[in-house]
């Protein structure tokens, strides 16, 4: 969006320039919102009026509408805001019997015997103790209606006016949901992986008829208002000296071709718990329609530090002096991926060479398990003393095996992969903050598979961004 004024401000009195400039910027914002809406209308027309061979099934069309309606709601909210205001680590499973959180409400039920008379006729028994059993009870979600009543007051003696408290601000002016209801829809959609049509069905069981297009509208409005929070979170995360990054597929409906295309969700994460860092863990997901390395470069603008990632070649541009948005990044590659490559060969062929590589990597992981949670200085010292010799031996072993094995063989391809990442695989030896692998971010993107399974695909690129 251009902020350049279309007129010469020097011809306007100095006292009025600020107001005129504000109006021009507001006009630019409205034009940008209109262009977005026009684009979405064109996409909607394609879904509805495409050629017979490109038309979608009813379910596919509804999913496209769902994401388009979310995007339209977000764009309209942005337009309204721009317009002049006219009003107001995985652990072993543990049994939890008797150890429920102390903060949960306790409803005590005392179950007395049918009779307190002593069986031998001595008289009435006395209480000498008790057994207590805690069980988790769940009350289904309760829907309620909040009724805001604003009394009006006037003086009976004079007629100077009426007094009434102003209405409380609503996220959706004149709308049905409270902010709590909108938050519930968002959590259900993005944390619990429930598509809108399922949420609509759940509400219908309680007698509440809310169409999934309405839920999409609420979500689009919330997405607009949460945008600055997401942007600020990304800025905060990128101020760290070490981050994780990974990407995962996000199938997206492509109405013009009558099938799905592959979009990508890029995860940028911070997790310093392994070395006792003070910053809390966090992750920001960004949608892009492809896996091009330029997207990673764009996401990482302003970040200068160490990036932990897998061996995808699209990240190579981040290490070059020509990198846009910052200095070349130090890359730390993932030993879990190296191990995975050898494990694939061992599981299929039972290769002794692959088994030897796995054994050597396991020794490194044993050291990491011992030093996890220690400060970066202690971790670095332990690695320099114990891990550096093992990595050097692994490097010699790797080169010896590559000389013996054809690079075109299955095992040879896996060894070549490890060789290409060799520099980044040694980064953890020189920085106690760096982890040996990028499992932290892989664990964060794993739940997205549930969304792919439940929703099959996003209805539109705009839905992926939301």
C-alpha cells in the first residue's frame, strides 16, 4: 500500500497538513481493502460459476465458501477499522487417580452405612476414620445468554436530560456472540481441529442453530483483531538468538482446476528449555502457497542468529551474503534426520553399515540426555570434552564408507545426504544453546496432521492464512 500523497502538501496551510495526510493514508487503506474484496469476489464467482468440468461437489463447495467467508469477514473488518469512525517433551503416560489438580472444585458426597448399630448389640458405632476417593467428573459445556440491561434515569423535577450508562464494547457490534463464545470457536477450530460444520452440529445438539458460514464470519473478524498480536509475537520470537524452523504441507482447494493444490505452513519456534533459558517457548505459523526458500527468507526478516532446521535445500539461501533481511544465518542441522536416513536403510535391508552409524549417533544422544537442562556453559564443556571426539570419529567413518559404497545405491544416497549437512551437524558442538536436533519444532507441527485429517483441505489460500 502506497503512502505517497497524490497532492502537493506544501500548497496546504501547515495547520491542516496533518489532517490532510491522515485522510490520504486512510483513503489508501480503503483502496487496499477494496482490492482485497474484489479479488475474493472473483474467487467466489469462480467457485459458483466455473465451467461444468471445474465445478465442485456440494461438500467441496461449502468448504471453499467457509474459508472465503472467513477471508471476506477479515477484509471487511479491516475496511471498517480503516473507515472514519461513526460510532463506538513427551513423557511416559501417568495414571492420575487421586492426583487431580488442587484447584479443581471438589463436591464432597458422604456415603454413610445403612445402620450404625454394632452387630453384637453393644450400641452405636463411633467414627474412627474415612476413605476418600477422587474421581474426575465432566459437566457438558453450558450455553447461556448474557442480557445487558442499561437502565435509563431522568429527573422528575427538571427536564435536563436522561442518564444512561454507555453500552459495553463488543467485538462484533450488534452480533450474537460474546468474546468468550468467539474464543471457544477459535480454540475448537485451531487447537481442537474441529471444522466449522462439526462445531455447528455440536451447537445444534443444544438447540442453537448457527450456520458454519456464521462461524466463519466470526473467525474472520477475530483473525483481523488478532493480527497485530501475531505480528508482535513473531517480532518477539525473532529477537532471540536461536530459533527452530520447519514446514509442513497444507492441502488447499484449487477451484479453477477442480482439485487440491499443496500449500505450506511454515513454523518458526523458540524453545530454550533444553538449556534453562528464561524466554518462554513460542511458535508462529505462516501460510504460503509454495515451499520456495524465498518464503523462509521473508519470514525471517530481522532475525540474525542460529537457525535449527532439516536438510531442505530451500534454506540454503539464508546462509548466503546476498540474503535479504539480515546477515547470513548460522545453520544447525538435525541429527535426528541423519539418524532417520540410516534407520530407513537398516529397517529395509538390515545393513551392518547403517547399524554402525546408528550406534555412533546413539552415543551422542546419550550424552545429550545427561546434560539436558544444564546451563549453556556446562553443556558446551561436556560436548567439547565428550562429543567432539565422537563426531570426529563419525566424520572419518562417514568418509570411509562413502569411498566403499556406490553413491547411487540406497545407502550411498543416505550417506551423501549426511555428508551435505556435515557443517551444520557440527554447530551444536560450539554453542551450548543449540540442540542436537530440531525435534522441538517437529513436535509442534505434528498436530496439524489432525487438521488435515478432519478437514481434508483448506477451502482457499485465504483460509490457510487465517
